[in-house]
C-alpha cells in the first residue's frame, strides 16, 4: 500500500497542503454554502456530502501526538463545513476518543453522529451496547444507528427502530463493506426499507452502481459510501501519474479529491466518509465537496486511467 502522504507532498499531483490560508478558504466556502450538501430522502434534511470515518484513525491512545492531531482534524472538519462522522462501538476506543474530543473541543452540537449496533445478538445485547455508545459519545442521542455488516439484521433493526421511537435515534440503517455483500444489502434494503444504507464504493470497486444504487433510488434510501480509496490502494495505482487534463475544470487539485468526487458524482450517494488522522488530509478531503462533480465521461476516463 502506498502511503497517501506521498501524494499530499507531491507537486505533480497538485495537492494542497493544510495551512491557515487553505482552512480560511474552506471556511469561507462553507459559510457561502459552497460545500456540497445532499438530501436525506426519508426527511428532506440536508447534510454535507463530505463526512468522515473513525475506523483506524480514531483508534489511538488517548494521549500523545496522534490524539493531539485528531483535535486539529476535527477543527478543520467543522470549520470547513463538515458534520457527519461515522463510528462504531467495535472500532476499539474510537467512540471513547470521539466523544471526548467532540465534548472537549466544543463540537458536540455541530456533529451529525452515525454509529452502529455491531457484533451483538438479541434485543438485550443491542440495547446494552447502545447505552454504552451513548456514554462513550457523551450524548443522549445520535442521528443515525446502523446495523453493522448485516449482523442479526432483523432483531437489531427492530432495536434501532424502537430507539427511534424513543427519540434517541433519528434514522436507522444497515451497513457492509465488501463487494461480495452487494447483493445481500440490496435484498435487505428491499425487505426492510431502512432510512440509510452504507456500502463500499471506489473507482476500482464499482459494483453498487449496478444494483444497490438503483434500489436505493427506487426506495428513497440514503447512501453512505465507505472505502473510497480502497484502503489506500488507489494511491498506488496512480503513483507517478498526473491528474487528468480536466481536473482543474472539475476543481480537483489532488487524487484524493478525484476519488471522492467519483463516488459523489452518483446522485444516489448522499455522502462519502473517508477516515483520516491528519489535518492536512482532512482539508484535502473537504475540497472534494467544492466545485463541479464529474461527468459520466470523466468518470469513465478516471476508471480507465486508474486501471
């Protein structure tokens, strides 16, 4: 796997490095409504289309340089107009860190929190886990509660919907992260009609375009896409390559922005949720929510270029 920092410091890739100037530019764009927002079909609520994940990036000791960097990551995220943060109780200490950082940084009221019922079976386990999640996140409610990887789907969706009736959850959803699960998640969505689905999507993992996205559109289900960089593998595929000639036209200054805009250029995709522990990467990711999206022709050229 090629480290993304190679591309963040590469003049050939034209990547912007985080600075007070670039942060000010993001903040100004966000204030002017420039950061792309998408509607949640179930309600019409608008949310910023550039979210962030916490798997790996927030699983760090609650002290030291990595934890300190996360404070800046969140500062950049919210200053740039971000809101949606996806996490899970099975991401090590990610929920604990996220809760503390949001609370201590004064960000809790700005955060649109998505979490999960993960690795549990039965109603009691689901309820107990969610109570622990609220404690970790230092809140009494979350925006989205998802059944992780379709585990114990029927029962845990019932748990999520019960919590929704109690006012502790606003939306319910289901998730997975592998190509092999695309058919399964499409069938689950047809059967249970959740408010959200979350699934993997990238330039090299395009399976949802055939079945999952059409189902989501037909049923009015919001879509979060994960693994937009294919766990970093996409950066290796474009090593030494220049951005496409049309990149500037699409407002793209880095490969990360190109990869995120690829997924967002599908109207059914509500938001992307790339994870990062670096403030400069957070600023770079947010810029994918500015300017025009990719045309069908540009998407096809990007697929061919990445190979």
